C-alpha cells in the first residue's frame, strides 16, 4: 500500500487544498484520471509539476483507504492508540506514553470526513442524527468517534490498534508487572477452575491479562468467549469466539452480548468467558456461572478489588435485577477478583488478589494478596481463604 508520512501530508497541505480537490473530483461523477487531478490543481492557481501531481495522487489514495492520513501512525512500531481531538490536536500512545504530534489535518471538515468514512467502512452510520459510533474496522482496529459540535474542540476520533499477539504470564513477570510467585498462584487459580473477574481502570491491561490466563487453561477444555468487540486472542487449541453485532445503518441486525451469552451456554463450554462485563449481560453471566459452568471469568471496570461489588450492583440495576438478587447470584458465581492498576509511568501491575466473601444478604471482596511497585508481595486478611480455593490447582501443578 502506498503510504504518505505525516510530515509529507503537512507539506502537501501547505501547497494544495486536498478537501477542495476531492470535492472537484467528486463532481465529475466518474472515476478520476491524472489529467483530472491536474485540472483540479490548476483551479487552485497552483504551479503544476509532475512531482506535485504525483504527491496529490498519493495523498488522494491514502485518504481513501485504511485510516487515511492516520494509517502511518497506526502502523508505527509500539503505537497502541491514535487520538484525534479536532483538526488541531493528535496524540499517539507508544509503549504506554501519550505523546502529542503535529496534526496532519487541514481543517475540521477533513477530520469529520475521515470519521464518517471509517464508520461507513464498518457498516455503521455517523451523521448529525447519529453523532457517535463505536465499531471495529476490518483489520481489527477499534474505532470510536464523536462528531462536533457534540465534541469540543472538534470531531474526535479514537483508534486502538489490535494486539498483534498475546502476552503470556512469563512476560508479565519479566517486565515487573507481577512476581513469579504470583504468576504461579494465578496458574493454580485457572487449574482449580476458580471463577474470577479481572478488574481495573481503562488501559490497565485487563484484557491482556485475561488472555494470558486463558492460555493456561488445559488443552482438553473448550473455551467459549463472548465479546462486544473481538480483542481476546488466547493461544489455545480449542477456543470459540462470539462477537456482538451492532445495528446497521438501517437500524437492523443487532446481536447483543446477552443474546450471545445465552447461545454460548448451548455450545458445551468448559470455560465461559465474557470479555468485558459492562451492562445487562452481567445477569446472564452470573446465572450461567450458577448452572455448573465452573471456571467462568471476565473483566470489569472498577478502581479496586473492593469496589467490584458496587460495580456489579450498578450493572445489575441496568437489567432490572435487585440489589439482593445481584449479591445472591454473585456470592455463588464468583470466588476471586484479580485487580490491576496502571501507574503514571505507564507500568501495569497486578496490584491485588481478593476473595469474594458472603455476609448474610451481601458480598464483599476481601484483599488476600497485595503486590506493590517495590516488589513486595504481602498477605492480607483473605489469604487463608484464597489458599483454600487454589489448593486443587496447586496439587495439579
């Protein structure tokens, strides 16, 4: 694929108006030829040379495929996110650090046009009537966009690069995100078919760690994964992935996570996995994990392990489940919470393991092990209960 770097795009943008050129070519009502590009450039009172025409053709091509002028950024080594805040601000996250870069966009209309085109390529509608979109592009890139004036300082585009491969537990140990002793306990947790949730904030590594833990599932067990957008890529020989589908531009064809959880139960899963618990599908997961499906797991947004019960209550309320019913189901379905934290340095740590404890009509998560950035692994009040839960997996190791 022909690529034009960000610096080349900016240099080109100082000489020609690409938006005006595209508009001129669109009015032709047919596929354009190089001579048409020459005419469009001359309409802008430019001194037309072979080099300028060649650059314009390259820029037009880049603007019509992939992520347009953002494509080179998405393909840069180490980049995980590309964030656009209107035409004047573009940031990339590389190796956990957010860095501003020079914007390749000439104006707001260029940002909006790219957002609309990317949404359309994903089969989604993005316009003034539907100004927000969350979708997955054909190459796996996660797209989120909000049009101006809903977004300030302009149309916002967020692109997340799909993981190129998994990050096994030994890699977490190697980069200091957990000690080897904790990694062995997590392996035992998986072998013992303990039901667990991985909690943490945005970008803390929840999905990455869950993928690593699923790689520890014995090869003779069947994993069925349900996700809103496909992110989990565990290296496992028997893994089936189900992905939700949003409504198309006509508002039809939606398949929800709740629909998929119910289908997954009929697929004989040894391990039922919900990529991220974020809504009413929580009730189906809890019910499923109370019907003999051991070792179920998923991820959930929560600031700490002890905050998970409150988060479960909020999600259950979306499905009309009462507080008492939520706690009763969670008490039987969940056993351990693995909590992650991302520090300001970008370092991701498995900060805490907590055990789910029932007190009459409600549950709480009691800290069992705490790991600090200085490398200390400290037992907490729930440690004895955690060891009881992990004992079958310790024997299996």
